[in-house]
């Protein structure tokens, strides 16, 4: 998981980082690697609770396109956060 390599992602001078801080840094780093539409849609869905239908209307794309965009973005996030996971 992400925390095992924490020293590579977050260095806190004179102190220790909390695991939640490390995970947040990793998620942000991985979100930046996504396409703009993928990262914005995922953020809007998870932080603001927008449905796929609301996101499709907001971005002006068909519902199926939005579902695919989010699904591909989440798959990329999973790969970025745990590249050693070969289970799926």
C-alpha cells in the first residue's frame, strides 16, 4: 500500500507525518496524472457527491461516456496508488 513508501512522498522536517497525510499526498499526486476530465469528475463525485448523471450534464457528455471516464480514472488511481497489486 501507499504508506510503506511514505518517506519517498512526504518529508516533514523535525517531525513525523500521519498516515492520513501521506495517503492524501499520494492521492493528490495520482490525481494529477489523470486526464483533466477524469480527475475533475472523480473529485466532483467523491467530494461533492454529484451523481454520474449530474456529472454528465455538467461536462456536456453522454451518461455512458461519463461512467467510462470515471471507471478508467479510478482504475488508473488504483494502479498509481498500489502498482504492485496484480489481483485485478
